C-alpha cells in the first residue's frame, strides 16, 4: 500500500508520539495523533539530551530548531556527597562525531517536536477499545468515534493504555527510586553536568542557559513523600558542593516513583509500542528521550522498506531490542554502583570512574 494511503494512528503526543509523527510525515505518511491529556498540561521541568539524542533529532531535521535552546553540556563531573571530585567525563570527546549533549526545558523540546509533527493533535481523547483484525485495527474513542486503521502506534508512556488493550504486557514494575525534579532560576553558577553521590541517594544539577538550572535528585524508595519539598531538604541537607545553594533557591519540586517496562514483545498484529510504552527504564542514563526518538526514526524506516506493515513491526523490534536491552542493563549497572556504600565505591570511582561511566554509552555511539 502506498505510504500516503496507509492509515496510521499514533496514540500519545509526548516525545515518542510527536517524534514518530514527524518521522512518518518525512517518509510520506499522514498519521493521526491523539492525546488523552488536554493541550495545556505542562508543568515545566528540564531534560538532558545525550549525543545520540542529537543524532536522532538530526535524522528528523530537527537539530537546527533545538540547537539554540538551553545550553550545550561539555563535561560531566561526579562528586562525593561532601562535594569532593570523584571523576569526570569529557562529553565532547565521548560523543565526537555523534552529536553534542544539551540541557533544555522539556516544554521547549516539546514545542519543536509539535511543530515538526505537522497536522493536528486531537487532545482530550482516549482510546477505549482495540479490535485487532488481520488487515486492520478498529478503534473506539472516548468521544464515541469509531475508526479503522492499518497501523496503531502506542506512544503513550509507561502506563500505556495501548499496551494493556493489545495484551502486550501488564503494569510497569517499580524500579525502587523516588525522583525529584525542579527548575531553579538564579541559583549558584554552574557550568557542567554535576552529580553528587551519597548513600543510595544522588543529586544532579546542570545549566540550561539564561540563569536556569535543571535539578534532579533521587533516593531509594517505592512511595512518594507527602511533602516532597520537606523531604528533599531532609535527605540532602548534609550535602556539600552546590547543593545547599540550590536547595535555598528551590521554589517548587515535582516527585514521582520510577518504574520499568520490560516486555516479551512490542507488537501484536498491527499494533506496536514505542518509547516508554515498550521499554521504560529508570532515568539514570538520561536515555528515555533518546531511545524514543531513535524508535521513531527506525520504525518509519522499516515501514518504508517492507511490503507488509506486520513485517515492518517485526523488523523494527529486531533492530531496536538489543539496543534498548543494553540501556536497561547499563542503567541497572549504574544504579548498583550508586548503591554501593561510599566507603567502597568512592575510591573505585576516583581511580576508574571516568572509564566506567563512559563504557555505559559505548554501544550508543553507533547509529541506531
């Protein structure tokens, strides 16, 4: 079937959904995009894009609009809880020939993707049922509309409704971390990605330009606190380095419990999952957006090469699965490193930390 005639529904208008809508349009398709949340839903926070995310955006011809946003990050610095240097990673050298790393407001990345996706996003609409047939998928929406598609793409995140409706897996599994996110204006002057590692806790801060800092902190746990701001101060008040000044400048904080999605398969018939709906991890390696955008590029490529959409979905998963498995395994490796008692961990990181942390991205230096 010609690309222009293939009826495609993308469910979810986050990073994954908008990226795949963009990739499909570049390939000649005209996808329909729905999103259950209302249009004005962002409580802004930051996002860090490693070099492979920049390469994937380049594949979508969106690297130009993103480049003026936020701030390029050239170095990672790992400190102990007191603020003493453990190790550093030269990001320019690590990602040479791939792409530069960048920290920016998530809402600004979303606006670029929304513009690039083209077409209208139908907000406030949920998918209620999927009827999988041999040559089509019949979809019932919350507004009562019923439509038939040649392909349905579930890009609706960790708690994916499409994953459940297509019987591709159950709920996401807790990853054992509570994470806190905030954007600080007028905090301490910081030029590098800077992480302080404590006892099963960590505090990360990085510049996003125009005197803004993106702050991310985590602790071991499975239930969010009743008062996130008070808990954040309680856990990290003994930290050194830039943390006291950042805490003093905090005005608000978002909190969530992280989880993982690790499925036996990503597609059933003409329904397929991408991004966090298929393979979410804890955010330790900052690969969630990168993996989602890479998924979008690869899915559009495989659809364009295959005569049958179902064959394309199998080819897409076969190509992507080893890479996302690497990210999941390396995420767990880094989390285990963080959870080692500082008396044992910190001397190791002072000696070999830079090499250890660079190794976590080795496979990702190659194209998706």
